[in-house]
C-alpha cells in the first residue's frame, strides 16, 4: 500500500535489492567514494546514505524535507537533517559527491534545487542524479482523476501534450534529456555522462524469476542502443568546474 506521502513526495527506497545495487555500481563508475565527503540530497529513509557509510566513507550527510523519514535515516546516518533541496544548509564548495535519487521531480523549484547541488559541490566534485524520463511508457507516480489520487503505474500519460499530462500528473515532473540538462544551464558544470536506465523488475523477479530475468537481460541490453531513450530514468553525471585562474587573479 502507498504511504500518505506517495502523491506529494513519491516512495523512497525501503529495501536494498538489485536495482539499488546496480545504481550504486553506476555511481562508483564515475566517482571515487573512498573517504569522500558525500551528500545524499533527498535521502528518504537514508537507504543510499547507509550504503555509502557502510562501504566507502564515514563522511556522509543526508537531507530530506520529511521529518519522519529523516528520523529513520538518522538510525544509520547521524548527520541527517530536515531541509529543502532549494535551500541546502551547507556551505559552498563542500562535497566530493552530491547525489540525488528520484527527487528533483518532486521539489517545488527544480532549477533552484539544481543550482544548490552545484553550489555545495567542490570544484572538481561530482553531481549525480537519477530522475524520471519523459519517454518511459508509464507514469510510475500514479495519477489524479476527478480529484482522486490513484497510486501505481499509469501507461502513456507522459506522451500526452503538457496541458493534458499535467492535469493527470500535476504532482510530479518527467524530463526529456534537453529539459533535464537545461536545469543546469549557466552553472559552472560540465556533463560527464548522460544516459537512461531501464528498471530492474525486482518484484517481477521475486514472483517469476524466469520472466523477470529475461526482462532484465533484454532491457539492460537496450541501454547500449539508441532505444535507451525509452528508459525508466535519466542518469546524469556533472562535474563542477574549478574557478577560472585568470578571473581569480
């Protein structure tokens, strides 16, 4: 059953399974996490923050807007704070990695949230985020119909023109590649990697291992083809630029 926050905030990662493990492996491909200072921006219950601390570094901060979720995150990540992504309570040029997993689509001002991620990253540090792809076949955050919220996957909503799409899913964004990268325009960052990933179908694998593993093999293979444009989520990796030596001189 969905939580009371499902419509407004989405559902955080409650357990660690192959889908989360795969995303973590993608993160480690693009950043050295050994003893790094990491911020999980929009931590939910702190699932990724816990794994960062357990495997790589004790220097992990976490932040979420929901008090109840932060209380759970603090059980494993003591430095978990309540706060908004648009106003991060950290000094600039602080973190080796700022990580955000399926969060920016829910914030009030996504462009301000993007600017804050860049601000608190160190020069040379990485900003990594996963967020919904507009061309995935389902809206995974449910929809509204006649004022009533319906939880679950809804097909083809994101293929509708914006006025119709936003009436059915006013509570969440889904991005094209251009829309996502545009959030960081004018910021001192460069794009290191931008791809799309398909889902891991952990629930399907649990119920029907043969079918679930077949889906995984087929869809993961598509990530190496132009058909990745239809993936579930964007994976964007940015690197913050070092200050211009001439300008600072």
